[in-house]
């Protein structure tokens, strides 16, 4: 299955290049063997990133549940040392994320900041939606102040407003951030954001096991 995933990503990268699309890809490490062997996973990731680099296509390492957060960051740090044009996802509902971000932001890592969707215990994650929102804003401001490019990944208009407020307060230009939304979710808000002059990337689930 890991080999199939690598082959699928290679086909996607070929299609992006052939069609001249402004696209990048996100990869989940458990799909590439993280639970089997971190070394196997890293070699599979390199096969994807090597081809992506040859085509000048950005690759982001996605974040999964808290059981693999440390392993994901460790592998990403190794990857980023070899391939600087890679990024990672951080989740606002995890209690550890601010410390993780501060540890990464010194290198101006490209972040995607989202709320997080996995069901986690209280010891690992904030349970109050208001606290998650506040932490999202804190993470976003911290990353942008550090000079990182940030994908502001939310369908929550309250958090879109918070993002716009931070962007305004910091005096950022449109090439220093982008908004990110999933295909088919609140397309009207998506159009409003784009019409206001902000970049927005639409994430498209792909593959037989996308769900």
C-alpha cells in the first residue's frame, strides 16, 4: 500500500506539471509507512519530494492524531534539512502546538495552521471551542510575526476575520500568507475572500482511500 501511495503521488505530480497547474500536494505519513518504520517512511517521502522538487512543486507534511505528532515533526525536521522548500501542518486544538511552533518558527518554516479534527483526550487537546479559536489566533500571529508563510486553513468566518485582523495589524502583503479551504465547503465565503484580494488555495481529497 505504501508503494501504491508513492506511485499515486508520482502520477499526480506528473499531471500537475503536464497541465501547468498552480498546485501543491500534502502527504500523510501513516500512508507512507510511519507505523511500520520511520526509515521506510522517510525513504518513501523522499521518492515523492525528489520528483516534486524536480518539477518545482511544494510538498506539505500533513498532521494526523496526537499519537504521531512527535514522530511527524521529527521526520519533517529531517526532511526540511534536506529539502528546505517543504512545509508542515500544525493543529490549534493541541496543547503542545505553541511550543512546537516556536521551535520551528526560527527557521521560517512554511506552516498550515488548522483547528484539528481528531478526537483527542483533554490532556492532549483543548476541549472548549473558544479556547481552540483563541489558540488558532495566537499561533497564526506568532508564525506571521516570525516571518513564516502561513496557510490559514479554516471555514469558520470568525477565524477568517481574526486572520484578516492580524494581517491588517502586521501590515502584511498578499504574498506572505494564503487562506485554505476544502473543496465544496462554504464556497460563498471562499469567493468573498478571493474577491477581497487574498490568495486562497482549495484542497482536493484524492485517491481511493481519501475518506
